[in-house]
């Protein structure tokens, strides 16, 4: 049973976004609507004047414009659902597709919605940390907080392998703020609106409520989905450009004088069949992929972000099963009793590995933590 404080926070948490987020999303939806008008009608030309079709509808047919906006709103969300299922990194796409198209029992759907949410947080924190580790301009410890009411504190090394999602959200929030202070904002961080971590934290309180309470009835599960899914869906709309981040593992490298090429297996969408492709590499890319060898028998999972490659170990790995025809994606779940515990995205089972090799890989994040240089070697 949950503690009274946990239950109270669940019951009191509002599912309404903050005013600033609402304003930003209205602006986002209006931009989507105006783009759709251009796609359907093109600009209206009157003599030398060019008038946006949305403005024409607003002034000449306000009721039509109102219906068109509502239709554009729904189409954008339906399109986002398809984008997440078919184009998002597989760690998010697999549980989300199961939520939409899998077993219709409310309790099953509720669990798949929770799995989607957890996968999104783990993915963003892993990529954010790995991206930040490549920025020479970050030389001060990361500041994080676990709740809106908590003061920020310096990140410690053991925060990086905490199993608490609240800490992972705090890491994303802190890194988004750190990245914003850079003269050249890295591409990955440009995909994350600065207010999104607050939305993630708000929905996570709801997730804590239904994850820690006793088993619910189907009626209760349906009610939670009805209230919480629109919040999750809006976050996915906000983050829809995450589809441009490509997860992959290296099958083989073919070095060349100016770089070379790589055969890689890509992990995107809900389908779990193996999909290989060849990429041409420059010298820097070839070096990065060449040194991304296996760890403890596990293949490293990397992310192609814009034109650079980012190693996501020790937070994400892959392993080809005994048949050789299926690759299982493994996400970091927790560090416990010296074991690095990973969870399989496809079937939610966990596997444990000696934590030493994986924990050592955290050394590249030492500039982000207050005590990293000491703990990374412990």
C-alpha cells in the first residue's frame, strides 16, 4: 500500500498544465493549423497582395475557421500517434503501440501507458547525459531537483544510476537549462521545450499513484487512462521531433582513407524485425563507432543525433538472441548489490550483470557531477 503522503500527492495533483505551457501549446497548434492551410489552399493572391488562407477564413468564414482548427487539432494528435508507433525510437514505440493496439483490457492498457512513460523518461535522460558529456563548454556540476517545490542541488554520481524516475526527470531538466546557456544549442536539446520537464514531473506523480497502489478494477483503470492519456499525448506532440533521433547498433565497420562505412541495425518503430542499413562515415564518425565495442557481452546502443554519434552505454544495450533473428533492447533499470540490472523493452523481463564494467563507463560524466571523479572508480 502507498504511504499517505504518496496517496495525497496523487489525489491532489492537477492534470491541467501550467498557464505558460498552455500558451506555448496554443501557439504551437496555431502554427500547425496555418501550415495545414498552406498545404491545402496555398496563399491567396489579390493583385500584388499575398494573403494567408487562415486569415481569409478568419475574416470571411469564422465558423468554418473554428471547425477547421478543431479538425487540425485532432489530425495533429492522430498523426503524432502514428509517428510515435512507426518512427520513434523503438524503446518508446513498442510499449506505446501496445497501449494503442494491444490487449484491450483496461489494466493491460494502463500498464503499457506506464511503460511508455517510463521509457520516454529513460530515453531522454540517457541521450541528454550522453550529449552533454560531449560538450567541452560544460565544466560545472549539473543542478537538479526532484520536485517543483524542492531547491536545486548539485548532481552526484549515484544520481546517474538511481532507479528513481523523479531524479531522471531532474537530470533532463537540469541539462536542458545547462544546454540553453551554451552559445550554440546542441540539436538534441533544441527538440525539448524548456517547460517539458515540469510536465513530465506532473504526470509522473500520477504514474506513482497508480504504480504503487493495490490492484485496481477495470473501471478505475479506464478512468486513469481517460484523465492521464491526454496529458501524455500532449507531451508526445511536444516531443514529436524526437523521431529524428536514430537508435542503432554496429554490425560491422569498413574503414576507409577518409572514414569508411558501417553496417548498422536500426531500432525504430514498434516492429521488432531486424533492419540493417549501410551508412557512409567521415573520419570522426568512423572513430566513434570503431571504439564502441561490446561491454560484458552486450552490444552498445548508439544514437545518431543530427550528424553526430552518441554512445548510450551504460544506460542502453542490445543483444541478439539465440536464434540470431531477433535483437533485444535492454534499458538500465537499477544498480543493486553490485549488479547492473537491465530490463528488456519487448517483454519486461530483467537481466543482471556484474556492475563494475558498466559503472566504470560513467567516468565520462564526471564534469557533470560534484563527486564523480571519486565514485566512478569505486
